[in-house]
């Protein structure tokens, strides 16, 4: 993952809402929490990485 550029920090954000089964919701929340506490990054940084990884994986 590339470091966040100055341009990324200034860009306005939009909300993405996903609907998933309860067990996947809990698993996702646990995973994000672990990433935040192990890496020291912010929740927003982790969210951006999840979206970027999805887009790259699907060639978007």
C-alpha cells in the first residue's frame, strides 16, 4: 500500500454502506480493530486500505 499523499488528505470523503450477515459484520469489526491496534494507524486509514485493496483486486 502506498503512503497517503497530500492530495488524498484534502479530498472530501463519501460514505459507503454495505449490508452483510451479522457474523461477517462482527468478523470485519474485529479485523479492523486488530489492524488499528497492531499498526497504530487510524480507523480511517484502515477503511481506505480496504476499499483500495478491493478496487485493485477487481481491476477497477
